């Protein structure tokens, strides 16, 4: 038997993931800002930031649909 998570649980998990993504963005931006990495690595990290931002947008839309 398969149990689906409740909508409230799904929203809480999405909110937690948003928080994690925001923290990752802050850390990556700090590393880039302080020039701790080579420029080529900073460019890769900027792509990661964009991926986190896209994920946040998706999760915010998911949460918005449940309200």
C-alpha cells in the first residue's frame, strides 16, 4: 500500500527546501564575492545559483497552488 503525503506535509517540505536553496545561494554568492575561487569556477557557481533560483520559483508556485 502506498501512502501519499498530506498537502500540509508537502508544503512544509517545500518551504524547508526553499530555505535550503536560499542558504545555498547566500553561500555561493559569498564565495564568488570574496574571490575565493577561479573565475571559471565562479561562472559554474553562477549557473548553480540560477538552478537554485529556478527551483525556488518552482516551489513557490507549488505552494501557491495549495493556498
